[in-house]
């Protein structure tokens, strides 16, 4: 049910899906912004984040999605020996952010396409409603 207690409609469903994809795009942007960052310890190295989606089903045939939580991946940072780096630890090692740039680009494209698909759903629903009103005149 929506906040007002009314059943979900196509606009609610697509809007929630778009919001979820926006969170996914923001997470990807954060990951891409931190790709290549280094630090002096494995513990403080950046790890990619991912949203976890949960299905929201009002009744059979009426379902959408919401972001349940945003989690940090368990990927290990890349250890690199660079004794001249100002952040190097006592052994001369730095730790690069645990972000796979290629995977992030794929995720970004997929998120953008899913967002655009929901925009198209909204545009189609609007056109159909306007056409129905026009026919009814």
C-alpha cells in the first residue's frame, strides 16, 4: 500500500524502481570516484559498496522494488610495494581501493538502462491516459 493507503499504481511502481536505480547509480559513482585511491593500511582502504534490493509485493501482479540496505563488499584491497609513496606503511606497501572499474562501468550502464526503461514506462502510461481522456471527449 502507498502512504495514503491507496493501492500502488503504475506511477508508484515505476517511481520506486527509478529511486532504487538512482541509489545504485550513486553507489557506482562513489565506487568509481574512489577507484585507484591508496592508503597505508588494508583496514582503511576503500571497498566498493552495493545496494541490496528487496521486492515489495502488494498483491499478485503488483510488485516493485526498494533498497533494503547498502553494504560494503568483502573484496580485498590490492597490496602494492611502493616505498616512495608518502602513504606507504613501514614495509613500503600501499593498499589500493578494492574497486573493479570494469565491473563498475557495466553496472553503471545497466543501472542507467533500467532507469531509462522506467522513464519509458511512465511516458507510455501518460500517453495512454491522455489518449483515453481524448477518446472520452
